[in-house]
C-alpha cells in the first residue's frame, strides 16, 4: 500500500455549530443503540421502536434521521471523509492516483476511529439481503460525490461517461475488497485490501 507518510496531512474537519453537533450526536446515538441491539438479537428481530427506546428518543425522531431501518446501517459520514481526503491530494497528481491515495487514507481514518462499528456494518451488509439491496442506492450517492471531485480535478463535466465509468469501477473495487474482508473473517487490514483492489484498476484505467 502507498503509505500515509507520502500523503499530505488531512485537512482539519470543519467546525460545526451547536445545532449541527446536536444532530450529529443524536444520529450517532441512534446508530449506536441500533448496533448494540443488532449484535444482541439480530437485525430482523430488532424493531425501530426498540431502537428508539434504547437511544432515548422517540420513534418519530428515529425516522426523521433515518427514513427506514436500513438507513440506520447504510447512512454514514464516510463520503465527506473520502471527499476531503481526495481534495487534499496534490493538484497535479493523476486523478486515479488521487482517488487511490485519498480513498485508502479515508478508510484508514475510519478504521482508526471505530473499527468495531465498521466491522459490524460490513457484516450486516454482507448478511442481510435488504441491506445488500439498498446499498446500491448508497453507492449511487457516493458516485455523485466522487464524480463531483474528479470533475473539478480533470475539467470534465460531472456526467462525463468516462469519468462515471472510472468512479463506478472504483466503488465496485472497494465493495469487493470489503466483502472479501468480511468473508475472510475481517482479520486482514481493510485499507491495504482496498489499496490492492484500486491498484488493479490504476494499472488499466486512465482519464
């Protein structure tokens, strides 16, 4: 893996206002309560009202933050971290290399921040059919974010076909690396696996 030592320091996180901080705390409290219940009794056996009670919020509050139970697992702050990491790369770097370094650096941050949640989230997506189906919608959102960043770096429009193909390949490689990680017992280093997957693409994809 191209180590983080060769990367510039990640930009500081934006300072959130009080309202935004409270919303983030509530979202994390709901998600944390849900994960604890999922681990104890399973995803399908856990109703939303039970998650609300465990998070000390109303059921309507849960649905205000997460329209469906699947969204509790699939909604995250990963896109913002990934976007910031790619934007921090040198302006003259090849776009595909910027993606590889930025994405692996972002995943490394997420692993260091909360590996337990990342493990559980990945296992749930792997094991629960409803989550696997909805994850395609989340990937579409991530694709729009990546297309926007790469459009800026390349001067191409966000809807450019070649750009969309590269982004789709990147997200597919990340998904396959993550599923491999789950299937192998989550003992390997996830950022290294994603870096390996993206190196396969970097050998053949150009912009």
